[in-house]
């Protein structure tokens, strides 16, 4: 599989529940970023986590990073219908480059 | 909050025509990028631009594509002789520092330009 693969590909939950999305990657990284994309819209940056960090919080979002397993998770707590979107992880692949490699995304649907 | 702006939001063009997609990056940012997303597929890197020159490009970014910063605010992507497979959402992005900077770096994306080649 390619760098930055999200799991699950699709997730449907009820409003108020928590949503967990996972991302796996292949190479070493310096940073991993999570983005949200509403249907047909732009990419909204959510959180950046560096390779020396294990967890970061931003409001209802919690991101973890396990570099030994080459994986990250995004947790959205107390989900709302407005959280319905696709969520992508993106990595820098740890080289000197200045490009992000995106995963295929998780499509989250939050039912009211 | 400052944002990356892109025009047009939608463009339909005939196969073989040239297209210019325009972007205004965030004003104090120094690095500029173009990415694209074919419908239903992953977001793919095209090119990065710094100090008035291309710093990196992907295999997708062949001679059909070019980028330019014609003035102090705009950043453009030109696609020559468009093909059906160029139909995609094209995202402009910008960042203050290099992705590998010690503090980590956030890349901000615009809303995208939908290009449909018919």
C-alpha cells in the first residue's frame, strides 16, 4: 500500500458519538498532518504533529502518533453533523523534500 | 484568518486548449505549491515553488505544465494542450517555511479550482 493509508475508508456514526480514524505510512517522517475536506471543497488543516510528539489536542480533536508502528489516529469526540466530511492524513516522507503525500481518506458521516 | 484564494472556482475547457489557474497565496508565505485531486482519488503533489523558481516537481508535472509568479501576489498554473485526463480539482497551497523546518510546518490550501476538460 502507499504512504498514508487511512482506515476505515468510510465511517458512519450518530451525533454525539466519537469517531476514530487511523492512518498508516511506510517511510520515516518528520511531520504528519491531518486535513478535512467537505465534499467538493478545499482542504482545511486540522493538526500537525511532529515525529517527536506522541499526542496533540485541538478542541474536540485528538491526534496520536506512534512512529514505531508508523501510524497515527485522529479522534473526534462528541461528533456533530457538521463534522461530516472526508479526513486525510498527509506525511512528508521524512526526506528533505517539501511535498506532502496524502492518503486516500476516511469518509465520515455523522447522522443527526 | 488569512487564506489562500483561487480563481476560477470552476472552468470548463475544450480539449487542446490552454488553461491558466490563478492563486493568491497567504501574504507572508514564501513557499507555494500546486496539488491536484482527480475525482474519487488521492490528492497528488504537482510542484513546489520558492524564491521564484521550481524547487520540486512530481512526475505528473511534465512539459505540459508551468508555474509562474508574475507579480508579488499571484501564483499561476498553466496547463497547455489540455487532455481529458487533466480534469481534476487543482489546489494551490502556501506555507511560511519549508516542510522540514524544525518547528514543523503547516501547509494551507485554497478552495480549489475545478477543471473539466471536454
